[in-house]
C-alpha cells in the first residue's frame, strides 16, 4: 500500500534545525489480511455441522480452531412458539455437556449450526402447526443449563443458578475462554478505534510512557512488551482524554473492567503476563483465594470455584515447569506443588508436566471430574 503525505511543514522545521530532510516516500510494509471464509460464515450465517465434526478436547466447542456454540435450526412444528417466546425454543450449547454426551453415546448426530455470532439472535425454521407451510425468522434462545453446570461457569454449582442463568452473556462467555483457542474472534482486545479521538494513539502512548509502562491495577511492568498494556477510560467515554480519566492496564486487567467483557486475550499473552507477574513477585506462593481469582486466567475460574468449595488450599498460579538445568519448559495455569497436581490449557504443557511425574488434568478432564 503506497501513501502520499505532505511533509513540507515538517521538512521546513528540519531545515531550520540544520538537519537534512529525508525521502518523504515510505511503505507500510504490511498488507491487509483477507478474512478467512470460515470466519465470515461462522459470524454471519453459521455452518451446518454434525456433532462429530466438532472438537471438544477442552470441554468447550470448537470448529477448525474457532470457539463456537451449537444450536438446532429446525424447530419443526414448534417454530412459531419459539419465535414468540424464547423459553419455548431449543437450547443452544456452549460446552460438551451431558446432553451432547448422551446424544453422542446413542449415535444421534443431529445437524447443528455452528456459529460464533454473540448477538444472541438465532435464525430458526420449521412448519406452521396449522397449515404446514414453512415458517422462519430470528429469535432469542436460552443457553443450556447443563453446559453452565458442566463448566461450573461463574461458580454455577455453588452460586445462585437462576441469577447466573438470567445474566448469561455470550460476549462475556466467549471472552472468558478466549485463551483456549488458536484462532481469535475478529475483534481483538482493545480494538474499536472508531470511537476514539484522532490523536488517541499519541495520548495513549504518552500516558503509558508516563506510567513507565506499568499496569496500574496489578503493577506488572510491561516495558518490554508495550503492546500488552492498554490505556483505559475509567468512565467509559472514549473521547474523555483527561488524565484523571485514564488508567494504564495490562490486557488481562483491562478485560476485567466493567463493560469490557467483550475483550479477548491470547493464551500466549496471558501466560507471558503471568510469567512476568511471577518474576516481578506479583504472583506469589501461598496467595489467598481472592488474589488467585484476580490473577488467574478467567477460563479456569470454574475449576477454582470447585476446589475452593471442596476445602482445598489455593493453588499456585502460572506454575513453571523446569528441566533439571533450570530451563523453563512449561507452565501450568493452576498447580498444587506439594501434591504435584495441576491444571493446564496447552496440550504441550500437559505432556511436559506429565513426563516429569505430575498429575495434570486438561480442562475437559477437570470439567468431567
């Protein structure tokens, strides 16, 4: 992509300083990346799949590396009731719950639609109960309660189930487990620049530099990883750039702010932040449960609720697996070192830890138990 920009004023200033002006032409060095047809289909119309086409290794639902939900489009003679009342419609699934497990065990591979559209609107179809003529339209549907129980989402088993169910948000759900998937949704953490003022990049950069590129919530220093530090507007108004309204936050702390539950964070970035927190003595041994919940990947919170309810001691967060020569070769999301027991998201981390004698559960194994 070639840009033509008028640098005459800048060059005049350079000449006044006695310096030599350079060639004003430059190239960005990057090309726009076309959206994958799979991503377009998943976010718009959805993709017809059979349950056997869906990967469930994490206990969540994935299609070709993308997090998805599954729903049945064909509502038969019940379609009009579902269009009129969401409670009458079929439930959509976000995890490999006992409902899907039973269907799989019975060999019932119904046709589902896989989608990562988080709007909450579902296209359904069927027949009129009176005329048998085709009926279709969009409606809201409810999430499967068995899925929430399977994942212990937001402490579903220990908390107020009706409240968690009624407040369920697909955007928050997908962001909670974003680090579990290699392909990120089309909107990444911190991206929505249309709402900001034109000079926002300069204001944000200067503010973060003034804070020495340190998160003002967890205190992690990201001076060598500046892209993982955002500038947050406290009141949510992205044009209010007063210093008193700004706060430098790492991507993990930023996504945990009110009304920021849409933000996604890559697993590698979350692990890096955790490792830096450990190196900088922010993540410590023997932390209390509240500190563990604050600093752990949100995707493992359901596991944390479970073990806390069982009376376990709080785990170590981001426990590092070392080779005999002290080299770090793996990282567990949660670990109880004395018992040599842990939880990990990455298959490679699980393999490395097990090779060294650890009992490590994948997220699906932990959810199954």
